[in-house]
C-alpha cells in the first residue's frame, strides 16, 4: 500500500529533507514490481476495552519501504502488521494498488490513540483511504482483525518507535 503519488512525493521529499536522507534517487521512487523483503520488526500493543492485543509489526521507515508497503504479498498473519512512521504529523492518504490481501488501516494520532480505522480495504483498489487529519503513524493489519478484536477509535497504541517520537 502507498500514499497517493502527489502526497507520497511531497511526503518523501519533506521526510527525506527532515530526516537528512539526502536527495531521493529516481530508482527509489520507480513503480514497485515485487514484494519487499521482511523489514525490521518490533512488538506493538493496542489497549482496547476488551484487553491488550499484541502484534509483531514491520517498520516502514524509509521512503522506499513506505512506498512498497504490503504490495505483492499474498499473506498477512492476524498477529502481524506494518507500521508507517511519518517524520512529522501529516495527513495520511493510502491506497491498495498492487496490494493483494485486504487490510485494516489504522491511523494513529500524536497522542498515540487511534484516530480512524478503515476496515477491510479492498485489494488492488485505487480508492484513497484518508486519515482525515494529521497523524504520526499509520498501521496496516490483516483485514477484519480490528473488528474481530474489538479495536476501536480512541484505543491506545504502544510501540517503542512511537515512544521515540514523543
């Protein structure tokens, strides 16, 4: 999954400059054609009304990792996910182009609480999925997981990477 081209390019250029990544090379922004290798992981927990739910999430930190996201992967276990960490709070606009499995997209506010959830995003869709306001991170989980576990807007998200951003 990736942000819209205009938003992604603007975010990439801004993030690259803010993070000191230097100029973005053309090959880093070319259209992805295959799944990326498994990214570094950490545990992330969501505290909801019915308990604490722990996931092993890959960390999409670089511009290319964020652009490719879950594209071309054929499976996402219910206890796994991918966390997109934004350099600064920003509008997060995602879509499902080249994403082959349904996803729940969880938008995380600066207070580390869930600000919005898009459930069961349709594979391969170009429809924009928006955070409808600035968020500090976006979490992708297997489609249907948030409803099954009772995860809702307002639930607290805990992860080492989010704590570093505080």
